[in-house]
C-alpha cells in the first residue's frame, strides 16, 4: 500500500511540474510575440521615417 502511495505522489508531482512548465512556456511565448510585434512596429516606423526624408 505504501509503495502505491509513493508512486501516486510521484506521478502527481510529475504532472504538476509538467503543467507548470507548460504554463511558464506559454507565458514566455505570449510575451515574446508581443515584444516581437513591438519591435516590428518600431522597425516599420524607422523605415517610414527614413523613406520620408529622401
């Protein structure tokens, strides 16, 4: 009985770690895509300003 309890606890801990890892990765992907969008808009603004001066 004790062996099954330890195995169940390890499985629950493993699932919790996998879930948290997935959530953290999803948050990093969202933040990265937002920053990539901001960088693209800034680059577009610089390109437009450079084109207007010519």
